[in-house]
């Protein structure tokens, strides 16, 4: 049975990230939301209040502060109850009202099949982000919980919402550096869009799990021992890659799950950047590196703040495996993405470095002003907001990763 989120859980999570924070606004939002949604139920038959509680808890887990978490509790009050924006303004002030209003407007957008509809959808999403990024963070938390409970919707609604999630919200989470959310959204959407393929991969991973768990433990211990010999002590873990990413690899390489070996990823988390590069040397001496598969996102971070060293090596039994090396702070940013940086945590002022981090967002706003036709707007925004990866095979059978739009 799923855990029932309570107000105390939300407050505890906020205080874990913000010791000493004043959570009175959260309690006030909870009371208001409970009264507004009184008597309403979800498709599951449960009380509607469970949804805003879950959304608020997700936001608290992201490390966001009382204002954003309160907006999670209130995000559906204007759309789904008699509550007005004036009501919110009177009780909570302009800041909370603006965020809830932004979330409400996004909820009213139509994700259709026509170019004009999708272009307008993306345009308004970008404007909402540019106005206040917290609008999108609340909407992402909302989408995650809605996807977790999508099984209660009609098959038609499931397909439509899953397609929108895979096309818009999962890539958006990735663009904002929120990779844990991105992976969950991809897997949930894939489950509803391609249930047979999802089940085949899931069953295949279950079959492999027993034989691979021992392998993961052996490799982790081997890495720990070799790192310790060089005075390096950190966290070492291994895992299966998530289902949708495995599906993408299977499609790309035209392989069966039994033929695909690159499904394991190991992670080394250390304290300093210097230790990360020393660990890379240890890994490369321990295992044979695959040529062309080293990516140094510490030296050249991604535009969504992500930093890590990725290398692919040949493991002890002749199989490819990916190893990621990063610091504790880089790991926190990789998990939380933009929420780890956001100045609305929620007392420090907006700094120049924050403006630099969001330069890509300003460029998107300028882009939507410059491009006139829906076709231009849709393609331009997709290229900027969701830069897709393109892979090609060389005559030697190697897979090369190229930027989208690359030519021979």
C-alpha cells in the first residue's frame, strides 16, 4: 500500500533542506486547500486533497522552500474549485497568486496534433518559465504524481497524457537538469504508450537481476578496493539503466535485450574535483576504456548545470559498462537540477550568476519573438529546449553521438 503523505511529512522535508524555516505559510495553504477541495475525489475514489499533498511533498523533496511548496498545495484551487485569484491574493499575496495563476494557465493549454497547437503550447510554456521558473517546477511535480496515478484514467486519456509527458515534460525535466524526474516520467509514459515492449524489457531485467546483482557487488567492491589503494574514499554504487533508456538503445542498435550488454551503470561519488580525475585514472588502469566514450562534463558542463565524468569500459567479464564520476555537490545538482540552484530557496536575492545560468531561457524568449510561422517556431523551440541526440554508425561499427541536425 502506498504511503499516505501528511502535512507533517511535508514540513519535515522542508525543514530538512531549510533548517529553521518558517512553515506557517505551508500550514495556512494546507487548511485553505483542504477547505477548497472538501468533498472532491480523484478518479481513484480517494480524497482529492491527496493530490496537492503529494505535489507539495515532491517539491519539498526537490529542496524548494515554503513559498513553492505552498503553491503545490494550492495549485489546483483556481482550476478545480470556486476559488478565485482574488481570493488567493487576499489570503497569500501576489507572489503565491502569480505562481498558481501560471500553473493554472499551463493546465488549460491544449497539446494537439497540429503544428499551430504545439507551437502555441511551447510558446506559452517558455513564457511561463521566463516569468517565474517555479511555475514549471510545480507543474512538473503535478505531472509526476498524475503519471503515477494514470491507471485510473480511460485508455484514451492514458495515451494522450503519456504522449504529452514523453514529448514535453520528460525532455523539459532533462533540460532543467532534473534527471531523476526525467527517468521516472519516461518510464511511466513508456508503460502506457508501449505496454508490451515495456513488459518485455521489465521481465528481461528481472531475469537478469539475479545473475547481475552478484556482478554489480563484485565490481563495486573491486572499485572500492582500488580507489582505497590510491587514498580515495567515496560512495560506489551500481544499477540497471532505466527501462526507457534501454528501449532507446535496443531500437538504435537493433538488438535484443539478450544481445545488449550496455545496461549497467556504476557511479563513484567523491569530495573534490581533483579526486574525480584521480579516480578516472584508477578506473582506466583497472578496466580497458572504450575509445571515444570519455565525456568530461566537469571540464565542460552541460547547459543544464550537469557535471560528471562519463567513461565506458570493458568490465571484468568482457562486457561494456558505464562509469560516472562526480563530487557530492555535482550529484546533488544532477538529482535536483535547476531546483538545486534556484534562488527562490527562498530568501537569498537573485545573483548575476543566476542570470548567466538562465541565459538559454532568455534566448528562448527572444526566439519566439523572432520566428513568425508556427513551423519555424515549433522547430526552433524544439531545437533549443529539447536538443535531441543523433547517433550514426561508422564503417567500423562504432556508434557516434552527434548534435541534432548534423550532416555527413
